[in-house]
């Protein structure tokens, strides 16, 4: 009589003594001498740069501030190793109507601008700190910005912590607007998500007091699944900004990757979603943006709380 295996069972096929048998999924995946094999492969420890472990305080003059100025200029004024978490979404170079920013630069000029700022971000980030970049490619130019930015941080010796897919569930796209229709000649792929690229400086483990953890059991179990379904920001017209991310996205990032009282930096602060949520979640913050208009909007949002 044949044995019926329920479709919910954690089973897979495997070869043993020349016979095809069902194998327990967990047993099949278990790796013996895992640590020794990781060392032999020369994993992230081989690629990671040895950064200075001495962290420094952020001067009071920069704590809980929103500064209307050039990010590169302000970052150069900060001491080394003084920021716990950097979360930002740089201009996408899509041609959006940002205040006081050319969003249609050549790609060389765009990435050179980002990399100068990212170099300073790496310098000011604490040992064990995290930098998280929300980005998506410009698909019509076939420029994989998320890969290029990740590769830059990797080559700078940061440790790749992971990648989160921010599923926006935005299906309002015209499938025939670009590419070929019903033809393999040049199909154009549409994405309903953006990327969060996550890197650590020096160590995968971040130091912090257990009393300053504010993520609960259900949030942790849900959010370590690296596909987050969060609706896009609906009030962008209200604040006059073309590319805001929603508060829920920042809340998840801050609670999963930082502690209360940590210092959070956004060098492209826009109208201040990162600084607002940092304030609400009892983090210190520093937001920088070139636009005085956006900074006034960010300050207004803070003062309305």
C-alpha cells in the first residue's frame, strides 16, 4: 500500500544508497562543522575592514537638529564614530521635482555625489552601527542602482547585513508603456517594490542596553521576514515632496536595527519622516537637507507632536 505524505510535511527528495527517498528537510540542510567551513570559505570576516572601535559622542550642537545645508559640508564637521544608525533615501535621479536639486544628472555625476556623502557616512558611523539605504533602480535607464550602491559599501569594507524588499503593492502601471508587447524582443519588467540595503560597520552585533529594546515579540517575528508590505506615503502633496517614505517603514527600521537613545542620521532628510519617527520612538536625531523649504516642513511636523 502506498504511503500518502501530507502536502504540509517538511519533506524533500534525496538520494541514499542509490535510492530516491524522502528526507527530513531540516536534517538534509544541517551542515556539519559549519564554523570551520565558514572559515575555510573566507566569508565576511575576510572582506570586512578593520575599523576603529573607539566610538565618540555626537556634539550637543548637532543632537536633535534639522539643518538646512549641504550634507557633505555638515558631515565633515562631525567626529568619527558618533552615529548609531543612518537611514536615508537619496534622490533617485529619476527627474523628480525636488526643491533645489537636479534630479536628472549624468549617472557618473550622480554616483560621485552619493559616494562622497557615503564616505562621510561610513566615517561618522559608530563601530557596530548600521547604514540602511532605501533605493530602487531607474528601470528605463537599466541602471541597477541598488547593486551599485551595495557593491560600493561592500568594497569599502562594510559587512552586508541583508536586503529587505519593501512591497508597496503599487499595481497602477501601464504594462504597454515601455518595451515590447507580447514579444520576447524586449519585455519591460515592472516592480512593485523598492529595496532597503543594510550594512554594518565593523561588526554584525550592535551594542545596546536591553532596557532600551522597544520591539515586541510579534513585531520581531514578523519583521525579520525580509519582505515588508507597507503602503506608500499618501500625503506627499500635503508636504510638497515628490518621494517620501511612510512612517511605518521608518518605525520598522528603527525598532529592528536600533535601541532607544541611539542617534539616527538622515543626510537626505527631505520633509523629515526619519527625524519625526526618531523623535516619536525616543531616539536622538540629526537630519540634513539642502532645501530650506523641506527643513521648515520637517520642523513643523516635529513641533506638531
